[in-house]
């Protein structure tokens, strides 16, 4: 497949990113869970950052996780932003 044929196709992440990013995401979720128990570490923030990283091993799962995070952000924004 040459460059002209791949115009609509997204490039895959390098192997080291497909391995490292989900590991970092899992660690952030574990630390976030620990932060919910002991409130010194901001647990919710680490969950929000770690969740999309956990799904970086495959493009379709990354797109799904990004959509979920954007949907949650939009719902929270509707609830918290006062109507003017």
C-alpha cells in the first residue's frame, strides 16, 4: 500500500507505545484507587488520565475510550456549568 492509498488510514502506534502506555495507564488507575482510600493523592484525576492510556494498545479501543471520556466530560459540563 503506497502513501496515496493510505490517505484515510491512520498510522499505528509503535510497538513500544502500544506496550508502555497501557502499563502506565494501569499503574495510574491503581495509584488512583489507592488515592481514593488515602486522600493525599488525587485519585479521580489519576483515573481520568489512566483510563484512556489503558486502551492505547489498539486504535479501535483507543477511539472507544476517547469517546467515552469525551461523553463523560460533556455530561459533567452540562451539569456544572450554570446556564446564563
